[in-house]
């Protein structure tokens, strides 16, 4: 599965380590470490580092939106192009 996910992303990994320590993303290791801590302890981030926490949450929201768009069900027009009607899904499942 790992290889499949890498292939889907063009060889790019997406995980916590990459989020924090991507080369060139942060000015230095200390900044990357601080961002990682704020991400892990958002209650502290709300009080002491609200600007960093906002940036983290914005990035997470964008990543979620991208993931949701990638998993959207086939649109009605696309179903018609593929010759699938509304009721075909349940019949196809029962046939298997």
C-alpha cells in the first residue's frame, strides 16, 4: 500500500515527519520543532502562539479539502456518461 500511495502522490510522502522537517520549509530546526510542538499541543498554541497555530490549522484545512475533493463520489453527469443509472449501484452490489 505504501508504494501505491507514493505513486498516487508522484513519489511525495505526506506524514508528520515531512510536515515538520521538510527541507527549506522552515528557517531552522528550532522553528520546525516549535511548530511540531504547537501542532501537538494546540491548547498551548492558542494561548502563546496563535499565529503559528492559525497557520497550522489553515494548512490542515487545505489538506482535508484536497483529500475530500479527491474522494468525491462520481457526479450525476459522469454516471450518465458511464451508462450508470441511480438504481444500478445496489443491483451491481447484489450481483457480486
